[in-house]
């Protein structure tokens, strides 16, 4: 159990969430840039 807690503290739930968010956001970046250019 203590190893699990240490592992959680080492990686951090925020880091995992950030990685998932990056994986979702990176493919959408060109689409977002397209929207920004269209709205201007």
C-alpha cells in the first residue's frame, strides 16, 4: 500500500491528466487554428 502511495505522489494525478489532455489536444490543434482563422 505504501508503495502505491509513493508511486501516486511521484507521478501525481495531475501529470497523468495533463498527458491525457495533451494526447487529446494535439490532434485537435490544427482544427482549433482553423477555427481561429475562420472567426477572425
